[in-house]
C-alpha cells in the first residue's frame, strides 16, 4: 500500500468514526449542560466519583480482554487463519461472560464501602449496589468491542456509538429531570445497558465461522494469553483509574466538593472531547498495526502517518479550545464552573503532547508487550499523583492541571525509548517539524490566555484559523477526494504552493 492509499484509509476510517464521535459530542454537550444546571458542581462531582468507581471495578474485572481480544482476532485474520479466529472468538465470549459475573459480584459486595466513601453514609448502599449491573454490562461490552474492532467493522461501530448515545441520553436526562440527584445511579447504569443491547444487535450480524467444537485445551491456550497479557493491560488501566481516584479524593478532602466538580468539568472536556479524534483514528489503526507488527519498516511508516494525521486533525481542535477556554466552560457548564478554566488550559497543553505520543503507545499494545506497557503507565500516573500531592496545598485546584501537563512531558521520552527498542522507530523530518510548530503555538496561546482572556481569544483564534487552513490544505493533498469543495481546496493549495515556491 503506497503512502497516499494509506493516508486515504486513515482518513476514511477517521471520517466514519469521527463523524459518529462528533455526534456523540454534540449529544454529550446537551447531557453535560443539563446535568450541570440541574445538579450543580457538587452533583457533577458525585456523578464523576461514582462513575470512577464503576470504571475501576470494570477495568479490573475485564482483565484487559478488549485490547488482547482485538489483538488476537486481528492477528489471526492477518494470517488468514479462520479456525484461529473462530477459537479466539469462542474463548473471548466464555471468558468475558465469567469475568462480567465476577465483576458484578465484587462491586455488589463492596457497595457499602462505596456508598460511605462517595456519599458519606452506608445507608445508600442499597442504591449504589445497582451499579453492579453497570459493571457487568461494561465488562460484557469488552467482548463486543473486541470482536467488532478486530474484524474492522468500522461502520457498525459508528452506528452503535450514535444510536446508543441518543437513546441513553434521552432516557438519562428524563431521569435526572424528574428525580434530580436521586436519579444519579440510574443515569450511570443506563449508558452501559443501552450500549450493550444495541451492540449485541450488530454483533449478531457478524458472519458465523463454522469450526469443529473447540477442545478445552484449545480454549485454555487462548484464556492463558487473555489472562497473562490482559492482566498487564488491566493493571495499567487500573493504575490510571486509581490515579484519578486518588486525585479526586485529595481534591474533595483538602479543598471542597465544588472543587471536585471543577476538576471533573475540566477532566471531562480534556479527556472526552479529544478522545473523539483519537478513537476515530484508533479503531482502524490498532488492527492494522497489529497485522504489520513484525514488519519494522511498515510499522514505522504507519506510526509516522498516524502521527501526522493526528496533528492535522486534532491540532485545530486543541488550539481552538485553548483560545476559547472560558467560553467552552460557560457553554458546556455554567458560570459557577469558572475556576475550571485554568485547569482546562493546562490539561489541553497535556493533550497536545498526548496526541503526539498516542500513535507510539499502540506499538506496545500491538507487540503484546504487556509488562512494558504496565511499567510505563505506572511511572506516568505516579508522576501525576505526586505533582498534585506536592502542589495542592500551595496552588490549590490549578495543581491538577499542571500535574496533567507534567505527566505527558514524562510520557513522551518514555515512549520514544520503548518504541525505538521494539521497532527502531523515529519520527521523520516532516512530523518533527509539525510537532515543534504545534507545541510552540499551543504554549503561546496558553500564555496569552493566562494573561488575558480577550487576548487569548483574539490572537489565539487568529492563529488557530491559520493552523486549521494549513491542516485542511495538507489533508487535501494527502488524498484525492472528490467533490466541488475538495477540488476548490486542491486549487487553492496548488496556488499556495506556487506562491511559496
């Protein structure tokens, strides 16, 4: 596959998943706004900490089967071994079924502790125990996502994302409207429930592979891989969630529930909205990288291409959010959340580094280097928690944003060392230039915004517009996209290049 064809495939899959994710974001804007208005900062903080508990138990219970399952299915498909694909699917199904039941049981047994920790009293344990259902469904969804991603059913993944988001938001907001804070538990459960039901409809459409009944020995080989490799990925995911939980706890105990709400607001924007670009590209990138992982030249080309596209697609979004941070917070939440602006600016700077490092991280996953991935995650999350712990008494809630930025400063050199050891990877000159330009512009806009919201918006907005136009021209040159808009863009690009020449 030549460079243009590869870029075209990246952009095509990104457009499908990205379009679905964009609709998810727009729906999420409505959901977040309504919840913020009806529940306030304290309610948003409680919602965040309960969701964090559910995510933590789900991550532990799932044992990283989504990552490993995707890898096993993709690798078998890359070899054209249908029998291996069928065995992997069967092992993944039964393994996930057992794990989902165990996860729900663990959360149910711990519900009194969760209620006391999050809500201040064990009397709420009966209500909190219902989140065990959300845990079971979240773990079961790991099987669905691994199967859909491993078989590269990009269109189905997009349809599931949009339809489940619309339905769960409509039901969830109705619950919050009628029950206010008493509806938080139901709001948490409804997302995994609707997502599981709709995903199962599409999973049932995947062609069945007729293979002889798998022996216990064949399944046990798959389970051993799922457990050994998955455990490392699970620990890495758990460390990330526990790091968040520790930071949330420090903020709530040393500052206030309102401060926790500010942190939750900035965190949601930083993690969720840039996630739309990353998930759009990662859905197809991970299986492709897994199939090519033994070809160093191809892997390095894929990582460079993915980094370039990530910068061109996500860069304008991040720069725009930096320039208009105060208005982003006001739009998505309320005026009460104004202290979240400073946190958000620091976290977006971290996100700039995140999109640069993101394609390298998948090399570790595709290579099946679970222990190395776990070590890397432990180091960077420890940095995050340590910086918050040190700075929180002095600069209060802003320390969470600074810690996020520092975490990704540490993350990049670690990933460079690791991926160079696995595949000999290095950025090409074009990507290095893109990285330097993006970082300089982001730091400039952030500095202006800290000095003056107005200057940050005016100058930052202008620079963002220029970067966006440049990105559009570059993306247009990468692929031969049809249509009048694309043709006009190509003409502008050609004239622009002649002027520069």
